[in-house]
C-alpha cells in the first residue's frame, strides 16, 4: 500500500476522539478543524483552574507544560497531573524543563548537575545514570516529556542564556554526553526533547528578549552547531525543540522556528527526521514582538513543526488557537501535514505513556547520592586553587540575598555557601548589592585583613558588569568560587574552583573540597583563556 493511500485510510484516535484525516486526492484538504491537539499550553497556578479546564475540554487540548509556579511538592504535582490526565485523556503529554543545574522546576526531587558539570567529568556512563535518575523523578510525578537535554554547543563566553546548560564547546563531547543523558532519561519512561535546534550556543542575545542571528558559513554550522542534532536524528531521539534564531546560511528571512527551509527542507527531507518537532515558547520576544503569536504559530506549523508551545494568558492562548484553527480550516496547514503531526504525537504518547510510576525510598536515596557524586566529579580547578587551612580567617565577599527561589535568587546560593564555610573557618562576610556593588567597600575597608584569605563567591548567570568588575579589582580576592557561570573566572584575577551550578549538593561538594576530603579533578569543557 503506498503512502498516500495509507494516509487516506488511516484512523487516528486521541483521548476517545476519532479523527478521520479524510484527505483529498492532492492531500490538501483540512484533516480536522480543531487546532487544540497541535497546541501545548501552560497553567497559571498550582491547580487546574476552572478557566483552563474549560479551555482544555472545549478545544481538546492534549498537552500542558509545567513551570515552577505550578509545583509546590511531589504530592501536589501528582494531584495536578492526575487532574490534567483526567481532562486530556490517556494520551496526554505533560511536559517540563528538567535539564539539571539552574533549569530544574522541582525543589523536592534530587538536584541533578548541570550539563556543563557533566561535561567536566566527560563520562557518558555518568551522564546516562544522571539522565535516568532525572527520568525516575519525573515519572514518579506522571510527567512523560522532558524538554532536555540541550545539545547547544556553547562556544561563546558572552552567551547570556545557555552557558552551563550546554555540555561544552566540543560538538563531539556534547553529542556523546547529551545522547547518553537522553537515553538514560528515556530508560525511565520519560521522552526527551533535544534543543535548541539548530543551535543556540554561539549567540550574544537571549531569544527570550530579542532575535539573535548566527552569522556562520554552512560548513562551520554543519561541523559544530548541527553535528549533535544530526546524530540525534541518527539515534532516533523522539523530540526536537526549535530555536528562535536566524541562520542566514540556511534562511536569511526567517528564524528557524518559522523556516520551511530549516524545519522541512533540512530536518524533515534531508535528514529524514520523523519524530515530533515542537517550537520553543511563542511568547518569547524574538517571535511575539515581530510576528505576533497567532501568525507565528501558523507559520511554524506550515514550516514543519508538529506542535506549538502556546504559553501565555488565556486570551493569548485563545488567539493562537483561533489563528491555527483558521489556517487548518482554510487549508494553509494542509490535511497531510496535519495528519502527519497527529500521527507523530500519538506515536510519542504510545511510546511514553502518561502514568505515575513508583519511586521507592531506597532508589531516591541512591539517586541523591549519585547526584552528589556527579557534582563532586565536575569540580574543576582553575589556576591551582588551594583550600585555606582549617580554622583560618576568611573574608567572604558575596551577593546579598534576594527574595524568591531558584535561578532568580541570585544571592541565596552565596549565603548558603557562606554558612557552610562558617562551620570550618572564622568567617567575616561582606555583602554587596547587585545594583550598587561598590557600596560595600566601606565595610570591606573597615575589616582587618592581616592573615585573612579574601574569598569571592560569584552567583549569577551573567558575567560581571563594569561595576562588579570594579569591586573585584578593589577587593583583590585570593580565592574565587564560581557557583554558576564558569566564564566568570576570566573576570576574577585569582585561583578559582568551578562548580557549574549553585544547587545544594554543589555547595556540599565545595564544602568537601574546603575540608580537604575531595580533590577537584574536573576538566573544563570550554576554553578559559
């Protein structure tokens, strides 16, 4: 039976709804008038609110992604996922960004190391084990799609959004570790989604805020940025997430998310990829401010995406849905394209069904121990740092705390690290503010620094701005602990210990190094001067 006849006769079923593609002779008739199955939405809070419930029911939404605002603890998350599965059916896709390091939406599952921390250990087996542990935690909540790992090759020290989320700057290392991590996660019953195709590692703009362009020749892109993704196709990774970036070597007019030349021509036709392609969030300014979410959603589907990540308010989600609905009804998104997308999505949910899996206490303890060991193995020395003798005086210069949790609480990790150091040393803290860091110099000047070691803790994703660089020059630290962005060591003229992350087990690993019970043996997977 040829492909066209098969498509005409195929019957697709989702959550009890029978969908007959009903393709015309030229495969251009609309397959089904509702757009809901092609959209993934988000929720405003910790429960399934009445407005979202109605929207899901009315439009047959089958996919939701969760953020930190939706998650209190595991028990509450399981209840929420159960509510969603009840509304969306057994083929529901419940997604999350659980990369490890700074990008973890949960606070009560084992804290996985960042990709770059794993890159520093360069151990595919460890990457597989960490990915499997991440998958077990997510499966215990009923989450069946993880928007990870990032296969971006981070070659730009000024990259404002990837950094430690990348396994490194060597495309073969990124491929080796990234695909091992993905296989581990999938072994626990959770689909992965490699991102951000064709690569976000060499940008100096954040696509959440602006539209980046990567000005590289095609041979360079194919050797570096595209290499991990092409290997992901060869290894049958189940999902790809697009990037909102312009690559003139392939398409100078459209960002990848909206580019038929990249999504259909390169990924689908040249590489023969038949897994699910989902866009990155269409609320990001690179898309929303230039194209409008509805128009962009239609363009993405026509370009070769299967699902639109339609985040935002109910009004914004409704506008996106209506635009896609019109495009499907008018044949702008063809019947064959629609049928193929539904088939891929159903194949994904059949392979990775949505159900809560047990997470026994012994396995959880083993996973926590694994994560700690992985953070330890990533500890990287820079310029031969040495821990001060126990009981000696430390002047610890650290960002003051801010409200909130996770990556936005830039000072919190530094404060927690200071507390750990105070258990072993005579610590005098000096707190600086991010807006006026030099204001702490009066406090610093008042301290007797004889026989004291000045320790600077860096805790932000971005490298220091001019004001913070001036503070660093003024305090002249003896030792630097880089708790997030590893490239910060280029801005601090001192020996450094690099963690590639600020999560509690990373801080415990640093404390163990200060105690002299472990050595820092990681090798930076990026060039540091």
